[in-house]
C-alpha cells in the first residue's frame, strides 16, 4: 500500500448550524467531522463499518486530543487530512489529523486512539487477533503528544445530568463520541464561551453509555489556573466512570 493511499482528505464547508454565538465551529463539530473522515478513510483501507460488522467487529474511540489554533467560521471551506500513524500496546490504533483552510492555514491538529470491539461481547479485541494489516506513517505527525491516561480525580461539582436518549445514540448502540463533547461544553458557564476559546482538549472514553443510562457530568477548576478544567462523566446507572476530559482555555 502506497503512502498516497494512507493519506485521506475531506473538504467541506462549515455550516451555520454547527457554529456557536461567536460564529465559531463548535468543538463537537470538530469531533463529528474528524470521526466521519476517519470512517470514510477506513472504507478505502478495507476496514470500514460494514466490513468490520460482517466480522462481528467495530471500531470505537478510546481517546482524542485536539490542539485548536483557530476556529473556522460559518461558510469557510476547510480540508481535513487524516492518516494511520502507529499501534500502541497492541490494542490502540493511533490515527492523526490536521485541518487547514483553502489558503493552507492550519486550524487544528489532533491525535486519536481507537480500539476494536467484539460486537457481541462488547469486549476489546487485540489488533493482531483482529488480523488488521494496516500500515502506519509513524514519521508523519499531526499532534506530537502522547495520548496518556488522564489523572482526573473523583469529585467536582455536578453541572449536568442527562439520560441517554434517542438523539445521543449512534449506529453502535451507545452514546456517540461527539455527544460527550456537547455535554462537556454545556456544563461550562456561558461567559467562558464568550470570553475565551479552547486552546486544547483531551477526552478519554472509559465505559460506553447505553440507551437509558443516567450520567452525571462533574467539573473542577485547577487551583493555580482558572483556565484549566477537569471533567468526568459518572454513569449513575451502573456506577462506572464513563469518560474523563481535560480542557485548557485561552483568552479570545
């Protein structure tokens, strides 16, 4: 497989309904379109949704980190570039991304870790056992930062409680990865979105949330940095931690 086949591009226009009060592309829209672009590339590589499901397998997001350089506005045309990078710990399939404007300005860089899951047992499958022979471009880096475990401590202030309902659930029967980002953004004071914008964020998906599960989203602010926030989602239906995230803000 050539390097050209391992790099995939998706060009699109930013839609007004995906933007916030500042006309900026919402953080969840980044996640939605990065995931969509990864899915389209997986189809080209022969390991897309239908192919995997025929083997009773599917891909799920495990971790994602994004560095935001500038938020595009409604009507702006952008290109998302993605490629497989490497395999970590024999379980994590790492894929990187970059987003550029038509003129070549870099808007964001991201790195993501994916797992292969058995569709029946909902358990992880080692990549070797899944027999996925996908080369990587280890020397090509979108975001040169490791996707580590997040040390988000238990506790914090509950700012949101949601019951996973129809609009939250995706084709895999659990809450979609971008919905977590929407919940996180909804927990933040509105003035944060008006006075600041995100510098970077990382979210780790720990346990899936199924239809009907009730989730409490808690947040806390770093003692020495009011622009560094930690988030966690506690699944009250089964007493597990569903996700954790760290967000860093900067002045607009």
